[in-house]
C-alpha cells in the first residue's frame, strides 16, 4: 500500500457534482493498493496513521495524533500512486492491485478506520472524483507497507 497523508483544515470529494465525502480538520488520505497488499497491511497502516503525531500541541511542537485532536479522515482511492514512469512517457500500473481486490481492501481499510475514528468519510472507488482540500502547513507524508 502507498498512502499519501495530507493534514488538512478541510477536504471534500465530489462525484458528478455531488459531494460524497467531506471533513473538517484531519487527514485526507490518498490510498493506492498494490497486488501484494493484505488486510494486515491495511490494519498496520491505519493504526500508524491514527497514531501519527503530526499535529501541534500547546507549545507549537509536532506532538499530537489525529485521535488526540479529535480529527477526521477522508479516504480517497488512487491507483495512480503505483504509476511506474521509468520507461517511456506513459506510466504503467503493473504493481497496482486488480480492481476487484483493490476495492475489497480499500473498503476493508475504510471500515477499519471507521471502527477507530468516528468521522471517517470516503470517495467512491473507481469514480472520476474531484478532490478539494485546504492543506494545513502544508504537512504531507507518504507511508508504504
């Protein structure tokens, strides 16, 4: 799995002009699933994200987690995180999971996050989505399984 974690003050995702997911302060997660990923990878990375300390405390030190600040999650599928651009000018996606398995693991990841973080929103897997965000910091990290 490859996950881009963006700390945001707000984020939303829309499909066909309708907002299907929206959060205030928290993380926008762009998640790509590879063909070797498992449910264990989902749980491990979700726990890492939830406990990642990248919010400022009262002394302006990066020391608080999503859970500490009562943050929210917006999870958006993005297979293009597995783009391989080493040869030629057209990326290939050989390392990305097949759509059925990727969707299963995406839903598993989102459900697991929902069990830990009350406000967890998602985009629509495989849809043409428009993502809007106000990046906070900006503070962006990438995690891999």
